[in-house]
């Protein structure tokens, strides 16, 4: 579907010009993004600014808010994920009702949360759009997906001056973090961008491993060197620790499959980075992907990976870990974790550790300690093309209200004495177990509500305290978790500062070939990957070459070519 021309709702044109500049990072650190896409200044009128926007002479921001004369329905997406024990539905719980009572009722807004399955947003937005039922806003963590939404006509343009009048605090947060550089796609102001603290790293995504197995195998800690790790694997297999296939394995699902960052050659070639460094579309045909799949092929043929991994969903990763069958389990670290609850209940004598990035290192096999940083952008947010003028205004008000310090703090930490308490230094600390509370917070302490403002917590301004605050508490190994997460952050940051880490390239224009072939290529990749990984070690080279040709012909070459054209025309970010 081609992008529809959106209906103009302003009779008088409002000038909206923006210049792209160098970016700054969250948390006062060096910006992971280098330079933004070049673009020409525009004096064109904004297409979809509400005609009845707040008059310029009135008070800007929340002090100027007044209730709507007639009730406005504000539908907001929220991710439905695996929730903590006893937690209510993501779209209907104590905290969604709290928003209604403290915001909606005050301004005559009926706030409705529309649940979307994380990882299935594309399909669900498409169904809603086709039915004429898009929520008031669409948002996404992954930049390629929002360019898809704009190209499909899901988003409408807004006027920056209008938004700044209603939500000056939110807009200033964008400016302070350099995120106002990312409002435009194809020359239209369609995006608002939430921030992400400590975005030069990805410290909160943690891999838990069986420390008791490591010690039983004669090691003291998880090896960072791949050769030493293979020796550990061999010893685990020899001792029969866990299940027969102690690395488990599940089929390819969702964005971020088979990330090849540790397998790339640094410093990066900028054109290769721009054209094949996509988080969403696996880079089959590249040397980095080849190295990654070669390692998977080796582990599969050693019997460490389940021989039927391609039939097993992600649920098996949880059940295998909880039952003591596998060595590791990866997830985002939070104060309470349902999987850890189950694990320690089933394995009371077990001990876990967290894998720590040792800092910038390159190993004999050509791999390194590089990773994909979160970047300084949190959620990319757009007003949906089906939203009315009043709904757009209500959503702008919602963002500004959520930015208020007291509101934002309460959504993140909950209620004192129920969801959190203050420690001796005056810092909020989550209650270890909220199970059964009416006020129980949802996934990652309600992150799917406050992620529109900030995608990761930064409450104290002290990196060590903030980062340790996401460590799981109340478990037998909790005394080590905080230190290990902090050490992992420090190692990752050192990699970034050494130039071994770069965020994905962003495009100021839609890549039509990506939109056309993305879903087809993902299915094709899963099919070809299985042939490569499950093939013999001797056939790896031939299998990879044949799969690469098929993948390129199925649309990947068209994506590479179109991205190269955008890069050469100056419509992308750059490494430096």
C-alpha cells in the first residue's frame, strides 16, 4: 500500500523549519549517534496540525490545560508481555485506572489502552489500519518499523509549534537529548522520540548462566575468550551437566534475530554498515553473518544445540532453564523476574551468575566484544493518520502530563511502602515481592507505560546507582547480580569509547524495498539458516554460498542497493 496523502486540517500555513545538527547522548555521555541525515530547510505548511490548537497567548504546558467540553477517547497502544506472577492484564489494571483517575477524569478524556503483542506490532497495526481502528498513536522501538508505518500511511504530520505549546516539557527533553533531529521521515514531521538513558550500552539485557556448573567444570567464572568457552562447553558435556543438549535452542522469532555485531570487522566500513547493518533484516550474504552461522553450525554438530530447535518456540527457553536442562538464559534484568522465581524454586541448590563484557577485546577466532547499543532513542512515536484533532491534542497533553516529575516517578516506582521504599541514602528501592498486591506493577515495573518518555530508568543521575537498581533482588545470588550488571555496563562502555560499538544506521527516507521484502526475507532467512546450521561442517561453505545467492535474489540485493542510494544522497546518519 502506498502512502496516502493526508488531509490538510490547517487553513493557515504555519512555518515549520528544523536544521539537523550533531546529536548529544542521554546521561551526559558521548553520543553514540554521529551525524544525522542531511536535509533541506522547509517552509512548507504542516499538514495535520489541529485547527483548534492552543492559542499562542495562553499559558503553555500543563498549567494551560482545561477539560474538553465533550469526552475525548484516547486509545494508546501498550505491549502485552509475559507479566510478573499475579499481575493483571497490561491494558486493564490498577495503574491504567490510576492514569484514568489522575489524568483522564481531570480533563474529560477516556483513556483506553490497546494491547499489542511485542514482536507482532507490524501485523497488528496493519489489521487495525485496514479496519479503520488505529489507536491515536503508533509507536515502536525499532526505527525501520516506524519508517514502514509512515510509508504505509499510518502516521500524520504535526506542527512542531503546536506541539511545543501543549507539551513544552516533552519537547525540551527531546531537544536536550538531541532527539529533535529525528522528527522527519521523507521531509514530513511525523515523529516524537522518547529518550533512553545510558544508550551507549545495552547493559540491562543480561545473560544468566549456571555458576555452579562453571565451578563443577573446574572454572572460576564464565570465560570471555571463545576458545576457553568451548573448553567449558566440552567439560559440561563430559560431566553430563543439565540436559543432553545443554545450549537448548529455539526457532528464529521476531526482530533482532542472529545479531552479528561481535563478528564484524572494526573499524567498520561505513557503506557496509549502512547497507547491511540492519537490526530487523538478518544480513545473510555478509562475512559477519557467515562467521556467526559457522559457529552455530559447529555447536549444532557437536550436539550442544537441540537437533529440533527449529520446531521449538521461545517458551522452551524458559522451561528448559527452569527445569535445569540448559546452561544460560537471557532476558532484560529487573528487580523481580518471574523466570528467576521459577528457577530458584525448582533448583534450590543452584547458583547463577551474569555474563560480563570484559571491555574491548579481539580474539584469535576473529570475534570481539562488540554489541548493539541501545542508542539515545527510546520509543519512536507518531500520531496515527486516523486520529482526530481533539485526539491528537489529548495525546499531546498525555505526554506532557507524564513528563511531570511526580507523575513520572509514581508510574516508575509505584507507591511508597507498597511498591518501593527509600534506602538510607534516600534512593527508591523496589519491594522484593509484589505478588498478590492490587497495586502490583506490570512488566519491568510498568516500563510499557512510561517508555513513551524514557525507555530505561535513570532516577538518581548516578549511573552506578541507576544501573544497579535493575538488578534482581531477593534471590540467593542477588548479592552478586548488582556488581555484575555494573561491571557489564563498564565493559560495554569501554567498548563504545574504543570505537568497537556503533548504533545502526538511520535513514531520513523510507526504504521501499525493505517494506516490500522484509517479511518475505525473514521467513526465507529462517528456512535458509536451518539448512546452513543443520548441515554438515564440511558442507558449510557451499551451503552458505548457495543460501546467500538465493537470499539476495529474494529481495536483499534490492534493499542493499536502495540503502546505498540513500547513503550516497546524504539521507542517512554516519559513523563519525
